[in-house]
C-alpha cells in the first residue's frame, strides 16, 4: 500500500477537500447572514435559488461545468478557440474541481447557519451596537462567534462531503489523471476480481481524515457556551442596509447567475438539443421523460426511497440530538459517536458493507428498495444529528423546565416548546437529506437491482453510453423535483409564520 499513486490520491483528497470546505463555508455563511438577517430584496427567492445545486447530482453538476469550461468544447472557451486565442478556462484542474465541489456543497453550510441565525436572540447584536460597534464589527465579533457551532458543523460537513464525493472527481479529475481516494476506490472496484483489500485501506484513509476533522471541531467548541435562546421572548431583528441592500442583492444575483442559473440554463439547453451543441433543437429528450418506462419506474423508486429515508433519518436525528443534549442517559455520548461514525466511511465502502451484512441476514431485504433505504439512513442520519444538534445547543433548557413546572408532560413539552423552536433546523435537516437521497449515486451503485434503479443510476448509465442530451433531460427532471420540494417547504414556512402572528 506504499505505492505513490495511492499517497498522491490521499494528498489530492486533502488539498481539494480543504479548498472546497473553505470556499463552501465562506459562501454559505455570507449568504445565510445576508438572506436571513438583512432586508435584501427577494431574500426568500434568493435563498431558494441558492439551495438548487443540492438537487443536482454531483456528476451532473460537474457535467454542466464541462459544457461550460472544458477546453475546446466548453461554451465559455468556444469564442477564444474560434479566434485562435488561449482558452481562458479549464475545468479539468485542481481549481476547477474545488470550484465545482465548493459551490455544490455551499448550500448545506448556508442551510445549517441560516437555521441558527433564525434562532439567535438579536438583543446581543443590539447591545453591541449600543456600545458603539459598527454593523460589520457586530457581525464579526458577536454574530459569527455565537453561531460558531453551526458554522463549524457546516464546515466539517462540507469537508466530509468533499472527501467522499464520487461524481465530480471522476468526471473532472480523471481526464487529467487527478485521482482522489474515491476515484481510486471506484477503479479498484472495477477490477476483476475487485481489490477489496485495497478498497478497505483507502476507506481507512478517508475515515482518518473525517475523524481528524470531527476531533478538531470538538476541541474548538469544548468548554464554551453558545446558548442564545432563553426564556425571554424575542423576534429576530432584520438589519436595514438602506440603499446598500440593492448592491448586496446585485452581488448575490451575479453569484447565482454564475453558479446556479447559468449551469441550469446550460442543462436545459443541452436537454433541448439533438446532441450537445449541435445547434438543432428537439423536444424528443423532454418527451422521453414521460414516454420511457425506465424513467417512470426509476422516478417511483426514487420518490419512494427518498421520502421514507429522509423522514426516518430526520426523526432519528432529532431523537439522537435530544438524547445527547437534553438527557443524562448513560452512554448518550457513545450513542452520538456511533451515529456519527458512518460520516467517516466513504459511501461506496459503506454500501459494500451494507450489502455484505444483509446477504448474511435471514430476512429478505437484499434486492429490494429497503436495503437502499436502510443504507441511506445508516449513512446519512448523522447529517440530521449535526444539523439539529447545532440548534438545540442554542436553546436553554429553562424553557422546557418551565413547561414541565407548569404541568406539561414530556410529550406536550416536546410538541409545544422544543419542536417549534427547532422547527427551522428540522426542516433544513429534512431538505438536506432529501436532496442527498434524490441525487445519491455512489451509495446506491452497489445496492440496486434491475427493479430498484433510481433516477441517479439511470442518469449515470445514460451518461456512460454518451447520451448527454438525455442526461441533461433527466437532470432537468430532478431540478423540477427539487423545486417542488422547495415550494412545499416555503408554503409550510409561510403558514407557520402566519399562525405565529
């Protein structure tokens, strides 16, 4: 295992994952603060648009950037190529992989931090401004340190997602032999017979990287209090930016145009083309979506698997978070660490473990959608735990204690006090895991059968045979599913806000 290629893959993984984490954290925190705490025009619409990348499968998002920035054929490079000039953009580089990965995972950070900001008592910021601090210093010295658990949770989550990502490194990195650990795992699994020993060692590398990230987060937060929601009532105060709000909105719109709207337009244009940039338009790829039996079957499988797994993961995440933060149950921290452990295992390796486990079990689970559901829950329930825990630690237990003193039972306290306070985090958790499940590829790849294929598997198979326009059409379908979920979440949030008035 001392071969230089594997060590280089480990180094590439560290460099690209740290770069992607930093980019995602900066973008996510800035977007969350601007969209939640300021009077930026159309903040809700901007927030919904900013979450759209999580509904695009990583390899499809990477494919969109190939259409934009690939040498010779990339839309951004075509004018320069036609004039015989140097091509300004090459997506097949370290920078290109970091950029594509960073903007893909930035919405996860944004959702986690936004949920914490909505739960933050604005009196802390008001006191700082009364003391003479400017808005910028208040944000840097008060707001960001207070929501540090959420920022660190989002950053660690971004790092873990980066080291375990499969689609983007394969599509962008392998063209110029920039291999990551997940790329090496995939290549070893393609051997005959598969090199399971090497796969196991590569998986241990990823586990070590994830454990180090989680340990650093724990050390950074040890001994500090981040309670911001107490028995005193409050409403989050919006910071008025005067005319500057239009400048901020313009910058956000420009970012969304470059990272969200542009790639989505490229995907739609490719879906309406006979073949990539052929210049000929057709509706055949769109009609393929409702005429193909494959699409219908995989759509049903995807929705069934995603809705069941996302709901179960969120409920389990809430239970584990509450036990670890609100009880003195013996072994509660061990329970949390066990639940968080799968974050350290790459999806491909974890899926193989799930497959081997259920092959030896007497119950008929292997070959059904349930093995995929169990695998997704086991692998990603930790994401729900991180999201919900970051909000629970901000809520002082005195609120629940007051309810219990007033005669409320445990169930009534949960329903009328705890759950309403962490509702934004619960919604963020559900949307997050839903977005992962609806586009998950590497986790499903070793577990599916002909009757349990999902949209992501169908998209990957279609891409493998070179039907890029149909891949774009399938991606468009997943975007529609994502937009539908965001519409439902927005409607629920508006109804809740109206009921609270």
